[in-house]
């Protein structure tokens, strides 16, 4: 991997992915996104991983899609490159994804953070969809996910002005789970991942899938989907173990079976 660093056994059951193009503020070029897609697929298939943290560095989570790579392209070039099929595959990651964001999370960087399931932000984080300032608009889900996360009025403001919001503001609007001092954001993200990694990975996968379904469907259909996944947890040994451990007043030992 050239543009990301992967630590599959960062902590027990937790993998860490670090975006690693620091000079370019982790601008998301096609190769980086391909590496991220392949890594997430491998981690999804790795039974020793139950939660994944994606981070950048203190200065930048990611400052967006690589403008220099896109600058000379025509609409037909962009259509043929089809960069968003990579994003679609990333979106389908089954394991819980936590974005640990410090510094710039702009354009595709904000969209990547929002593709994750939860965001822990440092006080220095800056979120925004500044594509409008370079004559385009968000293309990796920004108009949809931001609107669902923070509501129409604020999403319109960010998408139409390109202005940035701080981690604190992002927290107030419901975009991030927690905002902490910069020296704490990796610690908090790790703590959250550790809590999730203690759960049954089967239940976590089915629960994640069900929450995400709420964005894509009507309530009635969503409830049916949720119910089926709920029943499916009863096909796992982890369900027997979890309930038995509760009754026996002990800590459950989940095996992902
Ligand atoms: N693409 C390519 N290169 C980028 C980049 C990007 N998105 N963001 C930063 N860089 C590069 C800069 O060109 C610069 O490279 P050089 O040293 O070779 O000149 C380097 O990273 C450092 O950047 P700056 O000197 O600009 O750093 P700064 O601290 O002065 O400013 C910034 C930081 C405000 C984030 C500024 O870099 C910036 O505005 N970046 C672009 C943000 C943006 O518009 N993102 C949206 C991209 S389009 C998109 O994402 C589409 C989509 O939805 C998929």
C-alpha cells in the first residue's frame, strides 16, 4: 500500500487505517481509494477484526478528492473512470467503521467520514463541502448524507457557500458523535471501537445493516428488514452465549459464530 497504512491488529479485534498522503493533506486520489476499498474488503473477511478506525493525521483527515487528478477531465472521462463504484464498495463494508477526524475533512474527506458509521472529532476538525468554490458540487454522497445528518437548512448553507464548520459546530448539528481535545481524539475513537469489539460481531453487523437501511427505505419496509435481521441473530451461537451470560450474571465471550 502506498497511500494508506494498515495495522490489522492495532488492538485486540480492532484494525487501524491511516490515510497517508500528508503533503497533499490526504487528498483522495484514485489509487488511495482503491487501496482503501481493497483493505476494507480484506478486513471484512478477517475474523480477528470486529471494528475499524479510519484516520488521517492531526492536520488533515482528508482535504477532498484529488483536484489535480480531476482538473483536466471531461464528463465522459469522469463517467469512464467511474470513481464512485469504489465508494459504493466501501459503503458496503460490513464491520463498524469509526472515523477519527482531526484537521480538514473537506469535500470527499467529509463524505468519507460520513460514510463511516460514527465520527470522533478533535477540536481542530474542520468539516465542509467546498466543491462549490471550484465550480462543482459534492459527488460522493455529500448532498444526501449531510442533509440526513444535519438537516436541510444547514446542509444547504454548507453546500452552497462551501464554508467550513468546526468540530464543536459539527457536534451541535449531530454530524459527529463526540468532540475532544486534539490529543484525545485517537484515544476516544479507540475506546469506542473497544466497546463495540466486545459485542457479538454478528449482531453488530446485522444491527449496522439495519440502521443503514433506515436511510434507504420507508418505515414499514425498514421495520420488516430490522425484524428479519433480529430473527437472524437467533441463528448465532453468540445470541445463546449473550443471553445465557446475562442469566448467569457473567461476562459473555463472543466467538463470531
Ligand atoms: N486535491 C489535490 N491537492 C490538494 C487538495 C485536494 N483536494 N487539497 C490540498 N491539496 C494540496 C495543495 O495543492 C498543496 O499542494 P502543493 O504543496 O503541491 O501546492 C498541499 O495539498 C497543501 O495544501 P495548501 O497549501 O492549500 O494548504 P493550506 O493549509 O493553505 O489550505 C485547504 C488547506 C483549505 C484544505 C486547501 O488546501 C483547500 O482548499 N483544499 C481543497 C479543498 C477542496 O476543495 N476539497 C474538495 C475537493 S472536490 C471533491 O472532493 C469532490 C467530491 O465530492 C468527490
